[in-house]
C-alpha cells in the first residue's frame, strides 16, 4: 500500500512499438532474494485465481517467470476501487478474485507449471471504514471491531493532529503508531496480534504459498515483522514495502534483516534517465546510485501504487520507452526484478474490470487488461535474465549520451538506443561464443528457431548491426540457433 493512496483511495515510439501487443530452507523461516535460477516475478495485479492459474500454464511457466505475485486474497470491504483489497475485514480466503478452493487450485497449477506464488499480505492494518459494514464474504465488522479476530484493545490510537492519521513522516512514532489514511492500525507489538497475523500467513503456507509481499512494512517496526516471521511454520520468501523518503527517520535498510526490501528509488531514477537524462549514466546503476545492496533489493519499473502517481515513473502508457526500460531492468544484474501486469485506468481509484456486483472479471488481455508481462520484448527478456543469472557486466559501451551496450559476461549481450536516430554501421564486442543468435527484442526463440532477426557473432566475439531509434538488440546463449 502506497502511503499517498487516496482515501477514496508517449506516444508509441520506434520500431519496438510494433512488438508490444500481447501474444496469446534457510536457517530462519524467511529468505532474502528469490530462490532458484528463475527469479523474475510477475505481478498479476487484481487477477482472479482461475486467470492466474491459466496464465501460469500458458505464459508464465513457458516464458521462464519464477514467481507470480497475486493480490491480497483475504476477505475485504465492498466496493469497486482497486484499494478495497487492502482493507481486510477477516482472514477468510474469499474475495472478489475467487474462493479458497480456487486459490488452492491456482497455487497447485502454478507449481505444476514451475512458478512459485507470492501473496500480497496486508498485515499492518484492517479497514478504513468509520461506520463498519459487511465484508465481501458476509462478515460483519466495525472500524475497530472484527468479531472473533480483533477488538478495540488490538489497535493503536495515536491521538495526534486532531485524530489518529499520520501527518508527519519525519516522526517515527507517528508513522508506526498512527493510521495510514484512516486504516485501523494493528498493535503489531502485541503477542496476540502477532500470533493472529502469523496464523493467517501460516494458513496461506498450508495452501502451498511460497512467499509474501509485506504491505505497508514501513508502518511497522522491523522487529515486529521479525517476530511475525519467526512464527511462520516453514521457510518463505519475504519482500517488504518500505518507501524511501529523503531525510526520514525510517529507512529501507532497517528491514533487510527480515528479507528483501522494495527499492522505490529504482523506478523513479530509471524514468528520469529515460525521459530527460542520458542512458550513459546507467553504467553503475543500483548500489552506485545509493540504492540498497543488490542482494536484498526488489526492483520494478512501476508497481500498482507508483503507476498511479502521475509523472513519477514509466508505465504502460509510455509504450516503447516502457518496454526499453523493462528490457534494461531484466538485462541489468542489480536486484530481483518484478514485471508489472496492469489493467488500463483513467481514474486513479478505478478497480479492475468487474461485473455489476464488483466481482473481478476473468483476465483476457483485452477489454481493459493491459498484460505488460506478455509484451514480447518483456516476456522474451525474462529468458535473457534467466540465461545470464549470476554473471557480471563487462564490455560496457556508451556514446556519452543515449546509446549503451554491455555484456553479461559470457552469457548475453544487450544494446539499447534511446536516441532519436538510428545507430548504423557499428560493430559490437560481445565476448560470446561464435554462432547465430535470436534477437529476443524482436523475435521469440522456440525449438531451435527464431521468429525474428538473427544476429551472427563471429569467431572473435563481434557482430555488426543497425539499431533503430528507440530500439535495441538482445542475444543470449539460451537463444542460440543450432
């Protein structure tokens, strides 16, 4: 949950634009960095459970995504806005996205496709409805009363600023003991609340879930999250939402002992570079820019919160430039990347495509669903990421402006041209074995063949090519033609 959520809560560029249409046990019970060789996460925001299951089988597994992040599955307040899912009223696995049985089936299906499941877990707070009401699955609730779960003594009441809402992000106490836009703030320092939250997470683990995105982590002391983590029944991947604020007392680095942490500066810095600075500046992108250490950083071009902050990050509306930025993220070795998959919206509070009863419609990758994770440029670069995992950067080149190129040593090579003109007549040193490679920016590699251009690397590791304006070339050893 973004701290600035409302209480109610470029034109297509270059040759690349034609490729955007979708095609049909650790020592402690949490681990930093996704496990295994496939680390890319697809955030299927507000997708129904049957739709997620189908996508794991048809796209996520075959394209090499290692994880799918799903939206909060617990019972929530009624409404059609996107943020109703972030207002729990009970911990029943019953929401506008589907039933408990459908959720379990989704997890099993994704696992069968080789895709692990991360749940967006709302553990900082309950609802923000002053008058209470009836939740999605029929549970009655009040603002500070959730029968059988929580009552008045289980919440913080900071009593500042004429109420309980956070007003000053430079006050640690206020940020972690007052309410985020009226959402009833759980007393996560109490054993009862910790046990109840752990019971919810353990229920999800019993259904096969592999990890958790801990929503609004900044609004809980890191020690409270650690205490909840230590109550988990088995190891789980944990990533925490902690939004960086310059000069604020609560910093993302405080939370790295619990697992990964979202690096919100990444998307904003990347957008600024692609929009108004120089790609040449990306040579040391990540830790060299003051970001979190790579091994604990969870990165994204945009997510469901930041894409609603106009101008702050690149989003699906930026089309070709957005695709290029995602290609860079998946090609660059810093952090663990998450690819956003959205629905289109014009109102920042707008919920997903839904029926008259506000039940989310099945995802079809049209009729309002954007499905960026299927854009060929992005989906094919997931294979690049997998093929180059664990390698460093070498053979960096830039023209001092907006044309860059680099190797992922011995495994892959990426060049991006964000200039307004084509780069012609240039040779690139890749350090790759000689051979013919599928350019995965423009083509899909399958069964030893390539649907797009083929790049020939000579015996000395070089190739020559023209890179059109606002475009790129990517090759890797996993897409080498026989």
